C-alpha cells in the first residue's frame, strides 16, 4: 500500500488543492511568510521525473467544499527516480478523442521524495468545463532539488481496507515554532494503479503540534498515498 509522506512550501497557488487554500484563506494565499518557490531552487533534475502512463480526466466543482463552479482537470502520476527530493512542476493540455487540444492545464507543483511518487491535479487554465476532453498530455516543466528540511511531515502513515474502499491515516507534525495552515492531500488508485480521485483537507495546526489525519477513499480504491501540499505559516 502506497502511503508515503510528502510536503510542499510554495507561496504560489497552482493546482486544485491550492485553489482550495486560496478560497479558504484568500488573503493568505499570496504571501505565506517563509514560503519558498521552486524558482528559488537552483539544481534542476528533470531527467529524474517519469510520468505514469495511466491518467484520469475529471470534471467536478473546485474548492474545499466542492460548491464552486465545475472545471475539468487531469490526474497525473509522476515518479522521482532520483536519490534526492525534488520540487516538481507539471502542466499540460486537455485533448479530445481525436487528439486535438481543447484546453490548456495550469501548473501543479509538489515535493516528490527520492524514489517516491505523487499524483498531480492539473486544472483547466480557464477553470472551465471541457466536455469534449477525454484524455490529457502532461509535461514536466521543472524539477528542482529541494535540500531544505520540510517544516511539516506525516508520520505513522498507514492504509487499511474498509469494505470496498481504502482509508488513509497518519499524524500531521508541525516542526516549526509557528502555527500554520496546510493542505493535506489524499490520492486514491484502483487495482490497475490508475488514479481515481485526489481529495484534500485544509487544516490549521499549532506551533510544534501534532494532529491526526484520516481520509476515506472512494468505492473501488485499492491503494492510496497521503502527502502535503501548500503550507502557509
């Protein structure tokens, strides 16, 4: 069962989870103190990133509550085959059944641990629904070495099957002496390792505190991974 812990400290909202954070804490999303952008990192390792062959195109409401306007997005798996953690940025295009481009995908940025894997959510650049989109083409735009210790982590991560779905659980640990808002992301896969969904929670955690996290997957999920997105403190 895939339940690796990961982190992200970008100050720029990019993908679905970060749009949700911007909606929940709009005035904070543009300037979390201490946040670091991928453009500040210098050593690029794009060759270490391998995109999965299986992806999913979905159309659903965005935001924390799921009450916003529906937009089309692609769930894409990326693996870091190198020996150091990377901050990876993907973007891409939505395609129809004939291979024609029907929309561009805005970037999503995640920290991917060494020899680890993450599911990225690439949202339509115009936040529009694209009913003709049947697949997507993803591109690795950047992959920078992240040499700083993460300010938060997920510990004691584990997964278990509850009837016909997977449940992910872990402890969220804040290593810094400041309270923070953090996006906790769960990615669920089916028995063929195809991404099903990538829900998220926006959590508030106190300075050097620990909180439990539990997220329930959809029917048909057989594995999953739990990791961190945007952190604002």
